[in-house]
């Protein structure tokens, strides 16, 4: 009886592994055509093939935003399976997180413009070098900022704060949005979790914030979320600047 149970468990694990491989392969193959679609729409929006009237521009812009959202969903699904793989590693280097944040803000200007939002970046130091996986930290910051934009109120401001204290860097992004209850906040970083508030009622893979927590945890950092009654919502993370007594090349 025990042998049969063991065989069933082994068989089940093989099926799960095979399913994950199929999903990861499909999502990976979807990325290239989506990127091609985004690039072509971007050329059209920038007038590379002629001028557009207001209606044409509006429709193409909606399609462009939908394509970007689709790319984010596919990328999150793929990253979700990668993060659970035993082959998933961090590739750390020393980089200026302030410069990275500025680049990410520039990438999201069009989304802010559409909702008439402004982004304010607050920091007190000229530069802030951390030792981490730059690509994964970029994914964390991009995810938190895009959430703040997508779920934030139109005609509002988004505030990014970067603090450096006691060898800990604290990044946070705040927006004006719907209130999230303490019960929802407790599960908001869980895999496939979706809060019931209007703020998070949009179509989602339920993986974005889960991946954010996973990446921060792999950096031995802390993730947090807060929501005030007045609608100010804050998401952020804290990680160490770099290991002690380690001289790392800047990138």
C-alpha cells in the first residue's frame, strides 16, 4: 500500500512538472509576437507611416496599452514559474538604484499622461548604490509603479520615496486609490490572490505582487503594503545596500 502511494505521488509530481514546462514554453513563445506588435503600434503612434487623425490615434493608443498589459501578464506568468524553478538564480551587481528608478519612471510617462497623473520622486542623496540583481529589482519597481498608475485615481499624483538609513534602502510608491482592508492586505502578496476592493478589480494574473514578494525575499529583504482610510495606498520594500566588506564593480 505504501509503495502504491509513493508511486502515485511520484507520478503526480511528474505531471505537475510537465504542466509547468508546457505553460512556461507557451508563455515564452508568446512574448516575441507581442513585442513585435508593441513595436509596430509604437511606430504608427509616432507617425512613422503618416499622420493620424484624433480618432485613429485614440484607437491605436488603446490597442497599444492593451498590448503592453498583455505583455505584462505573460511576463509575470513566465517569471512566476521561473521563480519556482531550482535553476532560478540571482545575478547580483552594484548599481545606482536612483538612476534605475528614473529610467523606469521615463518608461511609464505615456501611461501617466493617459490618466493625467504626475509622478514625484523624493530622495536626499545624489546616488544610492546597492548590491542586487538589477533586472529583478527593475521588475519589482516596475510592477509596483505600474500598479500605482493602473489602480490610482485619474488626475492624481503618485509619490516615490527612497530612503537610505543604517545600510538599508527603503523604496515605496504611494497613490490615491480605493481603501484596501487589513484582511485584504494580509493576502495581497499571495499567489493568485485578488483583493475584493475596486482598486484591484481589474483583470489580472494574480502573480504580479506574488513575484514582487518572491524577488524581494530572495534578496533577504522585506515587502510591505499600507492603506489609509483617506485612500492613500503605499507599497514598498526594504533591502540591504550590499554585503559587508565586499568590493563590487559598479555597473
